[in-house]
C-alpha cells in the first residue's frame, strides 16, 4: 500500500474479533460509569456499546440500559453474553442495531455514555451528527459523558503486545498491535493481530483487522461541544476523577444541555 493511501478508507474495523474484544478491555472505567448511573438513574443509553461490557455491568447493578451498536458481529456476541445473564438482569437490557451518527429511538435518557468510541466518527460532519443525535435523546436534566483521547499527547507511531489471555473454553489469545497517526489528516490507524492457541498451546488461528479513529485536538473538541448545544459541567483527566491537565492521557467531559439564551442566537 502506498504511503498516500495508508490512511484512506479506514473504518471501525472490529468485524470478526467480537469474541476476543472484552479479553483485552480495561474495566477500570466501570466504577466511574456506575457513579454517574447512581447520580442520574435510569434509563441509560450506551452508544457504540460493542459487546455490551458496560451495559451488562450497569444492568447487573439494577439500571435499565439501551445498548446501541452498528457492528453485526459485535451485536450478535452481545446477545449471546446477555443470554447468559439472569432473567431479571436481561429484562433491564435492550440491544439496538444503529449508527451513532444518525439514530432515532423512542425515548430520552437520563445518562448517555460513549465509552472509547467517539473517535470512530471520522470527520467533523460525522462528529457533529453524532453529538446532535445524542443531544436529541438526552433528557433536559440528564448528563452525557464524552470520553476523548487528546490528540496533543498521542505518539506518531508505536507497537505493543498484550499478555496472553485465556478464554473460557481453554484457548489462549495473544494480541499484537501497531498504530500510526497522521497529524495532518488527523487520523489514527490501528492494525491488530490476534493469534489463537488451542489448549495444547498449538497455534490454531490468526485474525488481523485494521481500525481507524479521528484525532481530535482540544480547541476542536471545545467547538464541537459548543455547536452541538452542550455545556461542560466538569472536565476530568481520567476515570479516577482526577482533574484534566495538558499531560492527561484522557479528556473526559461531563456534559449537559446548554440553556439557550438570547445571546446564543448570534453564535
């Protein structure tokens, strides 16, 4: 592939790896989302929910959650994982196939979250469309948690390898990754390789996927939030609720609908 085309036509790129997805998830965000669920109450909308990691956790804590996901394989695996829950917990979960950039549901939500996934809106138009769709579905006194990776602290290139992880059926999976960032196009390309070993340690399968995400800088994020009708209640630098600084690896916004004043009409 030529250097000029290296960052072209990159999508979310998680088809075919749904069964491995949660093996490498960092669950340190779960207490954070639970705290805001307890503050806001049900119903909750989990956007780009993947295989339902956060959805299931919040439902197990007693909350009613709608999980919105566009990937057929992610949604299918999510259905399987939900089917293993108790009937009481299952009754609190609704799985919906839909695109975060343009969705229409029949209710408004007290809390809306989009864990690790806003970057899959690759263009400014897609980002605004996503935020406007969220705004329409947020109750007037509800909260929206926007989780971003600040572009200013990203490296241009890096490789990593996760520790071997055992699946429930006894197989083992190793994940290797390499990412490149084009700061001019503001695109991150992530190439992932999953190697599956059977119970005897013999290599059984290999799956490779490429995914992409937008690189969003701080002033850009501030403008997206403003022009989508939100205001910032709090800005955090991590799921430990530490304050955001220029060295923070995350920029987490606690947002609410902005009260429209006459002065806003000319903005």
